[in-house]
């Protein structure tokens, strides 16, 4: 059975081959651009940004894996094989990695890391007190899936009060809001807003002026969800006006972030390169191997894309 991997380099495919040879030696791993690949032989595909129409050539495909937690780059293809199960990449380590990133980002905003960076660049000894301790800085998390829940655990562990918001009510050990009718109340209490929402038509552009103005004046913003969530011009306007005091942005549209983007040089923005929950190749390979084993044993697949929810 052939697994084809859509990666950016020969080095990456070598890592996939090495990992799957250990974890699932019955699988043959081939590169997406292998000129000798017969599409009819492919049973499993691991992809991120496949060119439109290519997946339709894999007529024997049994399971399709996204290389990320999101699948928008796949379902944007009008010809993607909708009859094939589409599995989102959510390795066990992913929520922990995301929780670590979000906690770092929240502390960076609470400690005013952009100001520290500016002082370093200017070689200016700027000794200042943090305006608000973490225990008085409520973090609001939009999106309460595995990533959001683990982020809440770690944030609470260092003292941040946490509230959450999602489309439907969740039974969680912290206060959470649900639905459009409770969104404004949630935003009004979020001193730091974290976006971990899935990519759906409803969430596209959600981080724009109409939402940002409902945050408390002086709030911070963390987006490690999707680049399509944010209107960068509106975020920069809110920072320049002072309604937002800082932003940590890990995702962009497009990616990589163009060199001439104002986000790179804005004094109140920390740019990271989509590293929030980035699993290692070994973690991804283990996840794929485990999922294929479950499928072959006719067991349930987890983290399946649900077109009715959009994620």
C-alpha cells in the first residue's frame, strides 16, 4: 500500500520514510512529485496544499490526511474526492504545543514584550513595571476544541483567569459563553483575546474592526487559528489608535507573510511563522500510522472533517 506525501523537500520525505518504516513497515512511502508514481497505486495521501485536480487522479485512495489541523487548502479544490474520509492532523502532542505557544504569547503581551524588544534595539535601559499582573488579566479563548482546552489549562496554571467562547455550550471547568447572542459579553471581559477558531465561512474575517472595538480598551490579541480570520489592516488600525496595545500573530493570509507586509515592522506586533502547534515529522508520522492501522482494522477514525460544521 502506497502512502504519498506532499512535502516541500527531499529531506522531509526522507524523514517520513524513516519514521513510517519503523512504525508501519508494510507501507511504501512515495513523494508527491515522484515521476514514477502510478496514481492508481496510492491508498493514502498526506497533503497540505495540493494543486487543484491532483487528488482526483488517485482513484484507489482510501484515506486522505491533512498535514495541518485545518483542511481549507484541501477542500478549496473543487475536485477533491469527497467520498474519501478526510482526517485533520491533530497529534496528541499538538494541543500541548499550542497551549505552550498561547501561554507564552499571553505572558509576552502581559509583560509588554514588544516594548522590551524596542528597548533592546535602541539600547535603552527602560525599566518599567507590568501594569497588570496575570491574576487580574482575563484571557478569552475563542474556540474550545482540544487546542483551546489545553491552552486554558496551561494559562490557568500560571494564574490567568480564563473564559471561553464557542458556537455551542461546553462542559468545562471555567466560565464559557456560547453563540452569537453571548459573544459581546465574552469580548467585553477579554483583556487578552485568543483566536483558535476553525476556518469556516462564518469565521472568515472575524478579527476585524466590528469585533475588535468590543474588546476592553488596551486589550491584547493572539491569533493562532487561521490567517483568514484576521483583517490585518483593521488590527493595525486598532493598535495605532491605542484600542489594542499589542498583538501576537502566528497565521497569515497569504503565507509565507510577504516581506513588505507592515506586520513585520509594526512596533506592537510580534510575528511568528505558523509555529503555534507545529508537530515534528515523527509526531505526524505516528499519527498517520496509528490512523491507518485503525482504518485497516475497521475501527473509527478520529478528527474527521465534517462538511456540515466546516471543520
